[in-house]
């Protein structure tokens, strides 16, 4: 299962965000390094499409998609040189597929540390860039020597050289102008700043009522970052403490609390969906009286690969996928009516499912 990791300064709200997603389990304390080893949890991905399909099918069981998340101990200035948790912290980041920056904006005199999210972002980015600079300089020297006898290493040498230049300027690689080929060549080196990024700005209860003035500078700063495509890293504002408290309530009470504050469904579902898509994950559905389920697949997967998410036999013996868009199926109110209307497509091995497809697989082993 793909995993995203929470990265930020001490007291930014990482453990509280973990608790909001996991329903508790991480120590959230107003002092540095309350978390020394990463806490690992699983978050369900809210999806109204699945709920509507389950209602249509009168499903006895509903299984949403999920992603793993890790609460990594706080980073401090000098982490790249071993300060604070140092290498232990950096190792925790290397093990995740995407990074979620947790940036503090809330004001609380009882909690030490700055409350400027841009200051949090600056420190975190500098430390990660310095750690990557040390790695790339060492690897560049090593790969250059190896390339003398192996010309195929030329692209790796070129990519490492570009990375050293950008990192030496203090630019994280997710903000840089590296090409897709450069990034592919750098993948074996597991660089910290070559991962997708998402930012959560942790607001207080007053700020959450009018978040735009707080979020705007962070959005402007991260514009063009996150994917290497210039599309910008998504920024989500939320009062993490409030969301964590709401997550502990029964569903009806949680909805009443958030709606009473004018927050709708809350920011937590928005964040989980954003993180899910940041990892390049998409969803297809199966639905019936027994069960409706959201299945996770990577964007660009073939129909047989998607079938393999259910069982390897489905992929090995794949014949075809009976396919329809979720909203088209809902409009018809049942599989049988959709088939009678000629709206169910028969797709073969060369089909690449799209997010929101509902599928039934035919296979023979």
C-alpha cells in the first residue's frame, strides 16, 4: 500500500493530524520529539460515488479505498547535520512515497515554536535540500568514476549534475526544472525532495473561518512545486485539533459539529482525497448486493492489471471487463437495465481504466 508521510517542525500538529485520521493512537504533546519512531496508520478515502453505488445495489458491505500514512518525528534546523532526530528523521522520509508538509499557523502561547507557516516551510525545505545535496554530491563522484567504463550511466551523471546545481542553490527538486527523464534517472537514489508534496496549513479556530489571508502566501510560495510539472503543490487549510476532536465523535455528532461550525464535511476528507491523487492513485468500483467496493489502481494501469488488484487469477486468466461509468450506471439504476440499454461496454486487454469506472471481470484460469 502506498504511504505518505507527515513532515514538519516540532509542535506543528503532525501527531494531531495522525490522530484525526486514525482516531487516536499517537502522543500529541506540546514539546519537541514526542514522536521518536514513526507511527503508521491507514486512512479510508471518503468517496460519495461508492456510497451511492452501495445504496443502488442495497449492498450488505461497503469497503472504501485506503492509504497508509506515517507520523514522522519533528524536524529542526540542522537535521541534515544530525541535529534533533537527525538521520533517524531523514530515514523515515525516505520510506514514504509522498510528503505532506504540516505547517503551523495557529497561535498558542502555551505551545513553543513559530506560528508563521512560511517560516516552517523554509526550514523544512532547506534541511531536506541540504540532505539531498550531500547525497547527490557523493553519488555524482561515484557514478562519474563508474561511467568511464559504462557509457550507459551518462544520463545518471547528467541528472545528478543538474540536481547538485539546483540543490546547491537551495532549491528542492520538486520545485526545479528537471525533466521527466532526469527524474527517472534520479529515482534509484531515493532523494527526499524528488517526491510529490502536499501542504497542510494548521489553522486555529478563528483562522479557519477566514483562511484565505493565511493560505494565500503559502499557495503563492508553492506555486509550480509538487510534481515537477509546474502545476503547483496543493495547499489544504484546516484546524487539525478541531478535526481530531470531531473524528472521535459518532458519525451523526461529527457531522452536526462540523456543519454547526460552517465547515461542511470538514477538511479531512478533502485532504485524504488530495493525498490519494497525489500518489497517482485512482479508483474503480465493483458493486452488487453482497458488497460494493472501491479498488485502488495506479493511473495508467491496464484492465488486466486492475483485475489483478482483486486476485492474481483475474489478471492471469483475464478475458474482458464489462465496464460502465459510475454515474451512467446510477442513471440506469441497475446493471441489468444498463445492459438492456446497451450502455455496458466490453473492454479487452488494451483498455486503460479511468477513475470512476464500474467493472465486472470475465476470466478463465
